[in-house]
């Protein structure tokens, strides 16, 4: 059971890192403002001394871990004063695998809340968030090809069914 707790924690950390990377990529995509044109070049200013900035410790408001019960149900919740919130609930599925559902929230630099919800089960990992990248829509010619293939498959199945009926 300790191994599954470790994997659960690693999955939560991985999901949080993925959300943070996606958010950072969105911030980097924002166009920078062009500096105002200065007609007269200024003298090079003296380089500023680098002052190390020490982050303040963040208070943990809540941290609860419920280890798996005999049926495999488990949960964990983490919340800190900086707005970070992670919740995960898991259980054994009817097919014998594992089902995990959860949510990760944190504050972005502009004060809005970033959120990622997910389900992980026999069907794979399914994250949902406005922060995740979305590919472009399929081109019309690709949609037409897919539809043509579907129609051809239906026609072939119908022909095969007709041949089977005629042979009987």
C-alpha cells in the first residue's frame, strides 16, 4: 500500500508541475510592450547590484491523508495560505484497476484562480483545464476524408451482409 501512496503523491506533483508549466507558457506568450523611442541615446547606467530575494514561507492551512481502506478507497487534501489547493480521491474500480479523481487550484500572478480537474482510470488520464493547450480545428478536407471513409465502411458492411444473406 505504501507504494501506491508514493505513486499517488508523485502523480499529484506531476499534475501540479504540468499546470504550472502551462500557465508559465501562457504568460510568456503575452506580447511585450514596445519601449518608447528615445531620440537621444542615454549614457549607460551603472549596473545595479543584485539583491537576493528570499521567498517567505507559506503556511499550510490543511493537510489530510486518508490511507486506503480494505476496499481501496483513499483521499488526500492539501491547502496553503497562498491559494494552493490539491484534492485527490481514489478507489478501486469494478474492473480491478484504480480510479482517481482530483482538482488542483492555485493563484496566478494576476490574482485569478487556475484550476485543473482530472480523472485517471482504465481509460487513461483525462485532465480538464482552460490552461491546457488546444490544437487548431481540423481542416475541412480532413473532415471530408473521414466522412468518406465512414460511408465506404458502411457500404462494405452492407455488401458483406447482403452476400451472407444470399449465400444462406
